[in-house]
């Protein structure tokens, strides 16, 4: 990439030109990317330690924690993983996406500080009160369960802080456009981040609407909010925050396949339209959590749970095609053209950023997506609601999908933003594979145990006297998967933190190459730009995916048809 | 390029393989969209969310009345002290039955007849509870303040256990109940 | 810039973050939250027959 086209368009902005990509990096943005990313990784470690304890408790043979600490650690795990780790890292991604690709400066340092401080204080307050044992209410804190007011206040601060960070993102977009830092349309990575930011606004609005009256109730100032109303609005926070993840993750897929392989969306209009479908319709799926609830009717349930006739699923299926198709085209243009899958074997599987991305796509799509849509089918939810099938689903979306994609991103963010090369690079190459394996085992264990009726958020399955050896076996698989995933997470954190302290400084030179396939002699980039039939391999892969989807979906209808009639 | 603003015109319709895939995906989404309304009218397992608001105390009083009028026996769980002794109650075929979730038992135990249809009124007194009928694995939410009506037709005989699958405090994992079908 | 070819309205939507923000907030709030809230408000009291 040439550096000449990317001189400082916003004069007077302190920044540097990246020695690897030639892109301009705004120093303010860089500082807050660092702060937010590091905080995120710290919360990831906290949540990870909790995950290990939980896996070793649900593994019925080990049954590590006492009962009160099991529920306490479960509350702690949910909030640290699903809210704190993800939100901090997403703010880092937003700050990156609105500055460097647009050649823009961050709108405000003060606003960024305010956002960061509120988020950090809120997260620490919440963690403190949970560990003190005064908020054993699960992440969802369903009323009439009641926690200490500090619990709700902490979550409100995190939400407000994140909203302020999102405001900084929008203001940066506005200023970049106004000052003509760029012309034309924003790049796809920024567009995906925009989708994430818009969804974050909806999410955090719901968070405010539900958490503020709950906080005032916990202080004794107002009456108790209605428990179903709480469920309705809380899931506008709880589910939608995970849709922020989906958008951020898909952006990271586009970003990393571009950085590693030089791939580009085969059709910008289609990819962007898919993000627009996310923006407009993905948030309806908060209804997934109320499908067997009283007082909301079947029409509301069916319409909302289907994302208005599966338009957001269509969007995911589009990304699931265009991401590998972009990779296939890039590889074929580099000369790896043999057969249908010759390009697959030539991919840089030892590059942790690439393997992490590829595993994220496969785990999210094949496991997470298929299970999510099926369990979110209104009637099928009857045989899935609140069983271990639900965490079995979202551990392959949020962890195998989003967290793994964010880990993959870190293998470039740390060299490019922190300006240090990774230590122990051999270990880094193994890490995404170990994580993918661990999470997949964990999710299989959960899903199969859940199919046998084992409930989520339950300390013990022996007291009921209804679960046999098969359920115990799958809980063992869950435990082993959890231990493997934790080991890999630990390796990741040690690598990241170790690199921040001991990694070789980069300063001006390109970062050490993780391994990228070279273009073979006699090939030209862009040679397949107008060949619309160059993605045979992707076509086969996506049709296999569709076949799995259809089989799993109708198998679940069959299972549903076998239970008692109910209306 | 994924990381650069687009200046050249980029707005094109889908073509080739992408168009084929898009067609497959739209078709599949359409099939899934039809399945839920289809099952709602033709399928036998649905959650319509039929519910009425109710004060927990009123619901408890109505349940006690139901127990007093239809009691046929007592059930004592062999190993579970939390469940203790609960009355076994047989509602008239086609009639109403009341089922309470509270910390930490399902009250009362029900005796139903195979092939008959019952209106089971499900509610919670203190916290939210999860009605999870095992080993069938049918799950519904029980919420304080709401009378959740399940129109249920048992089609298999035997002893069924209701597990609680919504977190409700320290005794949650031991919270059970019983439905007997004859 | 004046002589450029006409831009498709769909592209105009995609180039407009603010319109997307408004639609992205309105649709879920109306379809999920407001509709759901109305369903709860219209729940009738139980007769307990």
C-alpha cells in the first residue's frame, strides 16, 4: 500500500504513519484503543477464571464449588464475559474503525476519558458487590430477585460510559465527513462498526429504561417494576448487546481477511445491504427469550423471533458467503487455482490471526448460527428454553465466534498499535486451535446435556433423580472442553501481557510477518474482479452448510412433534 | 478495499455464484418464515402466552381451594426434603388445574388421565421459576403476578418430574414437583 | 461532483449513518418493545374459575 495517498488530511492531528500498512494512526485514538483493549483483556481473564471454576462444578464428577459460590461465580462470569470484556474491546474497535480507515482524528480526548472512566468504575463496582456476595442474582437479575443497589448502579455506569464512547464514534464520523478527511463511501470495516454502534445505541437505551427503575426500586424509592416488563426490556439490553458483537465480529472478519490475504468483498453493495438488514431487523430477536412466557401473544412472538421473516438470518448467510468468497478470489488471484479446494490448503493456517478468523467463521456459522435460529423458532423453544442447549448455543456464537475473532485481531492490534512483536510466536500459532477445540467440546457437552433436559444455571443434577449416565457423560465433555478453552485463554492473556512488557519494539519497521501466502509468478491482483463464477469452493462449502441447517432444523421439529400437545 | 474509503462507483447487483447463494438463502428464510405460522394452526405444540394478571395471594388461595376439592392422596419424595409431602390432586377431565412454583417446590402434585385435555394454571409466588417437565423436556416460564394457562394433553403414561430451570436461590437445583399420568 | 451519474437511493441510505441510526432505533423499539409493552398492558385480570 502506498503511503502517499494517506498524508495527514486533518492538519495538526498528532499521529504517525504505520510502518506496516502505511495507514495513518491518530495518537489519541491509539491511546484509547490501548486502554480499552487492555481493560477488556483483564476482564476476559477474570471471566475466564470464573469459567474454569464453573466448568469444573457442572462437571458433576468434580463438582468443585460450594453451592453459594457456584451461583456467585456464575453471575460474575456472565457479566465479565458478556458485558465487560466485550464492551471494552468493542469500544477499542469503534475508535479504530472511525479513525484510521477514514484518515480521521478522534473527536474528543475528554469524552473518551469520561467514557473509559465511567465504564471502568462501573465494572469494578459491579464485580466488587458480586464477589462480596450481595448480588447472587445471575447476569439477568430477574425481578423479584433483588441485588444490592451498587450492582445496578455499576451496570448503569458501564452502559452510560459505553454510550458516551459510541457518541465519540458518531461525532468522529461527523467531523471526518465535514472536514473531508475522506471522500466517497466509508470502508466496509467502518460500515460494519457503524452497524455495531447503532445497535449499541438501541441496546443501551433499553439498558437505561430497565436498570434505572430497578435501581430506584432497590433503593426503596419506587415500587417494584413488573417482572415480565423487566424481562421484555432487559432482553432489549441482554440480547441486543450480543448483536453488537455479531456486527463487530463480522467487521473483524472483513478486516483480518483483508490484512492477511488482501481479500476484498466481492460485492460491496451486497455486503453493506447485509449490515443494513442487521441494523434494521436483528434487534427484534430479543424475543428469543420470551417465547414460552406468559402475556406476550403468539403473533408478537412469531414476528419478532423471526427478525421480521428472517431478514437478519439472510444477512448472516450473506456474510457467511462473501467472507470466504473474498478469501477464495484473493487466493485464486494469487495463483492458487488447483481444483475446487486448492486455495484452502494453501491458506496460512499457521497464522494465528487467520486461523482464529477461519475458526470463528466456521464455529459461529455451523454451530452457533444453526442452533440459534432453530432454538429461536417459536415452538421449538418449548423443548429448549432454559436448558443447557441455550448456553450451548451462545458459547459458540459469543465465545467461539466473537471472542475468537477478537483474539485473532489482537495478533495484529498488539504489533500495530502497541508497536511490539509477539513473544513465543510458536505458542501463539497453537492458541486459536486449542481455543476452538475447547469451546466446541464445551458447546457439544452443553447442547447434548440440554437435549436430555439438563437445565442451565443449576448447581446439581442429581437431586431431581431424572438424569441418567448419558447426561453425566455430556457434562464431563463440557468440563473437559471448559478446561481446554481456559488453558488457551490463559495462553492468550500471557502472550498479550508478556508482549506488552517484553515484546521486541517495532518503531518504524514493519511488524514480524505471521505468514501470508505470496502471489505466484505471473499473477495480477484484481484479475478475477469481473469473474462472478470464480468461487466454486465457497459455493460447495455454503451448500454443505445449508444442508446441515435444513437437517438440524427439521430434526428439531420432529423432536417437538413427539412431546405432549400444548397450547 | 476493506480499509479504504470507496471512491469509484461500487453499487452493483449480485451476480454469478453470489446470486445463486442469495437465491438459496432467501428461499430458505421464506420456508422458515412459513413454518411457524403453519405450526401455529396445524401443529400441536404451541406457546400462545395465554395469561391473566393475578395477585400471588389470590392465586395461592385458589390453588388451596383446588387442592381441597380434588385431593386424592399424598406424595412423599423419597430423597428430597425440600419437596417434603405434597398433596396429589386430580382435576376433572377437561377441567382446570392450578400449579404453584415457590421456593423450592412445585405445589401440588397432579394426577392426570392420558388423552384428556386440561387447563393448567401456572404461576409463581415469590420469584420467577421455570416449569421444566422431564423426561419430556417441555419448558415454560412461571412468573409471579401472572396466571399462565397451558392447555395440555398428556399422551403418555408414567411418572413425570417437574424440574425448576429458572434460578431461584440456593435451593434451586433441588426444586422439583410431580405429574402422574394414568 | 455535479456531473456524476445518479446515485441509487439504496446506496444513499447506506451512505447516510444518521438515517440508518434513526431507522435502526425506531424499528426494534416499535416492533419489539412498544408492541410487547402494549401486550402486557392489555393483559386481563384472572377470573380464577
